[in-house]
C-alpha cells in the first residue's frame, strides 16, 4: 500500500482460491457461481475478446484441474458420458473445433473454443458431479440469486436517479452486466425458481420472507429493465407450463411448432407487410413498449437486429458448410450489410457486437451443422425436462425439474433475439441448468430427494 502497488491486495483472495482448488473444487465452483453476477466485464481486450474478472480466470483454472484429473485417472461417470445431452454436446464441440481450423480468423476462433470449453467443462461436466448431491442444486440457485439481488438493487438505485427512464435502462447495470438485454434474460431465467421458493410450503417462515422479498425485487427489476425479449420469454415459459399441466407430449409440441413455422413461412410476405405498419418506437409507457416489439419500420433496435441477421444469412450463403469461424461474426459482417438495411446505430467497422441470435450466429460462423448441433442440444434438453416432469412422483424434485426447465426455456426463447453464451453471466446458469436436468435424470429420478428442506 505504501508503494502504491495495489494489486498485491489481491494476493489473499488468490491464496483462498488456490486452497479451494486444491482441497475442494466443489466449493470453488459454488464460490464462482456467487461471484458471477458481481464480476466486472472488461471489453475489447487484445484479440477482440472480453474478459470477466474474477470469474473467468477461476473457471479456466477449474477446467485445467478437471482435465489434469482425467489425464491422471479417467473415472468420469459413464452414465453421464452416455447421456443423449452429453453426446449432443460432444458433437457440437467437435464441430466447433473443426470449423476453428477452417476459420477466417483462427486466433479468434481458438479463443472462442477455449472459452466455450471452460464453461461446458466447468458447469456441465463438473456440474453433473456437483449436483449428485441434490442440495447443491438449491445452493447453486440461491448463490446466483443472492448475488444477483445485490446488482439488482444497485441497478434500481442508479436507475431511480434517472427517473427510471427507458433510454438509461440500457446501461445502468454497467459495469456488472453489459446492457439491459443480458440483465433481463437472467431475471427471466431465475424468476420461475424464485416463485417456487416463495410458495414452497416446506420452507420456514424466514426463508419464505426472503423469497417473497426477492420475488418482489425481481418483478420490479424485470419491469424497469425494459427488456422486451425477457417479457416475451416469460410468456412462452407460461405457455410451456400450461402444456406440462395438460401432459402434452414433447413430440406433439414439436409437430405443432413445425406446422406453425410452415404456415408463418408461407405467409411471410403478408406478415412483413402487416408488421411494417407498426411505427410504435420503444417507450417508457409499458403498453407502447410492448407494441414496439413488432415495429420493424422505425424502431432502431429491431431494425439493427434485422440488419445483423440479413448480414449473417449472406455470410452463410457464401460459406454454408464450415462458416467463417466460431466467434468471427463481428470481424467479418460489416461488408455484408446493405445500405438500405443499415440504421443509425449500424457501423462499417463491425465493432458493435454479434449476430444477436444463439441460432443465426452459429449458422454463419460454423455453418449449417454449427446451428443444427446447438439446436439439437436445446431440443434434447427440453425433451429430457418434459420426460422427467411426467415421470417423477416426488413433489419437490418434480417442482425442481419444472422451474429448471422453465428457466431454461426462457433463455432459449431469448436466444432467438440475442446471444450471451460467450459471457459468464449467461453461460454459468445455462450450462448449470442443463447439468441439473442431467443429474436428476441420472442420479435422482428413481429415488426421493435426500433433502427436502433448504
């Protein structure tokens, strides 16, 4: 301190992390979950990637520990390795690795691949082992939610200083969350879990009081996030809940979804003409803000998203098999914009983010198999959730499956309009939720949960 070398203040924290890595990786993973909402995002570092501190270096370390253990003694549970979701993840990772070799910017793609690996290994593969202990599912959720509440209160306090203005809602959660879209996505993702904890009759009055308080804060934050995609994702999750209550099979839902998609494609011209008549821009008035979701005439955010998607499809048409390389969209899309599609927030430098879709992004970056293999992961995960909900009898375990599945569905719906799986804020809960469903399928579905109280 005397010599103003302030970085040495991090040494005690680094020692704690190192000791946890040596003696209890499980506790280190849970610590990382708690730190994720609090982590600071550093953008535009060397090579075009950002870094989230302190979580991503810790997650990288957890991955290295896992790999070293497997090299020393490969004893990973074969039941997890043989699970359909795991097989789908392996195929997706193999294809990402292959398209990294053919990438337009190999260094960028290698960094993307390593980033994807540290999230998947740490919070899917190691997550399934963490969740062998059922109570760790609850601990995971509570740690993220409790830490997130701190950020929510900070955001609401800052936002109140601007009179809860719609424009300032885009950045008042900075530097913890890049913008209101990922912030709103995480609010929606954990809302079903908070509702379950609030109304679970087995909880003590003190836990119920905390859960009710958190639920109120979450709802207020969701309203003032002005995140239209998050609101839409919750509506779809509610419809999914109704479908589950009606015990409609997942294959039936896929068939209906396929029919609806076919009809929409057939009448796409008429639909676009209808949407073009909507000129309601984003507004502080919630009714008008909802109406602006379908505005593709004057709303800059919607128009820029369409511009990004159009550029992505042109990139895909040029390289449909292997794409341009994982993580390269922001480096290559600029020349593929058309002048008549650009907006006031478009850029010729290609320096303002990605393709704004978890499905269209991989399509242009890793070709048709890049998109399809990710979609397969999503569909198998949802299908597994449906199967578990219909087959499990024990109430709390059944409800855990329900809220995990609904939270996952909010993100995959949100992923149509945005993509955040290159960030710890979204990847930690996303792969964590997938790991929860797999762990329940492998370890818990045939027995009563070991613990029924938080």
